[in-house]
C-alpha cells in the first residue's frame, strides 16, 4: 500500500537472473530425475519458509539472502580454483549462457562462472543494502 521505490523490479530482475543460473547449471550438470526431484523439494521447502520469514521480518530475510549470496561468491571462487586445478573439466559454455551473458561463441565454463560470481556479488550488495534500509527505517 505504499511506493516500493523500485524494489519489486529489482527483485524480479534478480529472480530472473537466478533462474538463468539454474538453467545454465542444469545444462552443465545434467541432473538425473532423482536430483531434479530433490531440487524441486528443496525449492518448495525454501519458498514456504522464506515466505513466512518475510512476513515476520523482511529485514532479516534480506540479511539472510545477503549472507547466502556472499556464500555463493565464495563457492564459485572455489569452483574456479577447481577448474584451474583440473578437478572440474573446463567444458564449453552452454548456448543458453552465451546468449544470456553475451559471451564469445568459444566461451568456456570458467567464463560462465566468472560472470555468475559477479551476479552473486551484486545480489549480495543489493540485499544487504535493502536490509540496511529496513534497519534504518
Ligand atoms: Fe545464483
Ligand atoms: Fe544470487
């Protein structure tokens, strides 16, 4: 019932961006039907718990997302280390990622992880900033 100051469009953009992360890594990891079921269950549980949390405290909800995003930045950094060490094969980037991030046609997994990690750092800053604004409101 009040002006959202552009928060909704920012968060919708973030959700769409995360959707592209998921679709990209589904292409790379090729999860089995069992793993897909686990992902759907995890999404269902997270969605409902987060919804309830948001009703109680949007500040805490954005703060938690900020920390989760920071954890994602850390995980993708470890992923890069693994790619460079040869633990993970630096496969060709899927077309969906090349199109979305406008990567060169010969882009590899490493290029994708770098742009995804940049996205996560942006999400981290946005969500901590939203939590700060709610804290100071
Ligand atoms: Fe993500
Ligand atoms: Fe994120």
